[in-house]
C-alpha cells in the first residue's frame, strides 16, 4: 500500500515545486526585477536551390579522316575533230564566153622511118671467084652413083669458109666427101650488113649427074 502512494506523492510534490517557481518568476517579472531577454531577430532564410551539378562534357574527338581512294587517272580520250563545215558553193555568175582564136594547126612533122638494114647472104656463084667443081669419083661413075649434096657453110667477113657441114646427103659417101673437100677450098663474097661485111651461114647445093 505504501508502495502505491509513493509515486503519487512525488508527482504532487513536483507539481507544487514547479508551480511555486512559476509564481515566483511571475512576481519578479511584474516587479521588473528580471528582464526578459530581447526578442531574437527573426532571420529570414531563403533556401537556395542546390547548384546544378555540371557534368563534365565528353571530350569531342574529331573523326578520323577517311583515306582518300585515288581513282585511276583516266587516259586522255582522243579528241574528235569536228567535221569541216562545207561552205556553200559560190553561185556561178554567168560570164559571156570569150571568143577563142584558134591558131592554125601545125602539120605534123613527117616521120622518117629508119632504114631497115637487111644483111645479104654470102655468095659463091660470082663469075670472078672461079671456084672449081667437085671431082666426080671414078668408082661412083662405074657404079652409076649420082645425087645432090647440100652443104652448110659458115663464111667469115673476109670470104673464107670457116666451117663446112653436111646439111643433106646425096646417098653416096664418096660424093658427099668429094663435095666437102672441094668447098673447103672455095672463096665466097661475104654477107654485108649495110656497107660492112659480116660473117654468116649459107647453104651450098652441089649436084652430081652422070651426064656431066
């Protein structure tokens, strides 16, 4: 029981003490023995917005230049020359024809043909040559051999027979040989080319007959 009454007494005593102090303090104020502290100046405080946090700007890195791709140098194209512009043909102007004086035609000079020089053949039948006749072989007479021999003779420019050939035979070797031996000793009139003597070939016929 005493335990329960003790806290109540303590409260009452505390309240009385506080009340006495309040009465004494009020009396002193009335008697102006205690001055109240001056009222505190009212400070007006304006709240500032927090400064903006300046974020560091990222470092601007300039882009790397792209490698320039060199294009192949184009080959020079052939220059095409413009086609020449044809100037219009001038308009022909009619001009009276000038009378043409024709000179008398000159007669053409006569063409003198060069003389054709035909070489003459060597001759063996001239009268002044006095060439002997071939001898008739006695055996050929007894055997009644006869015939005609043709000799081919090359006569030099001085009239000498340089070569004698049998061109056609009489059929008798004895008659042929007699003609060859005789003509080799003959003299001839040489062939001529214009006025100059020249060498040439000639055919010499010799006939053998039993009537001679």
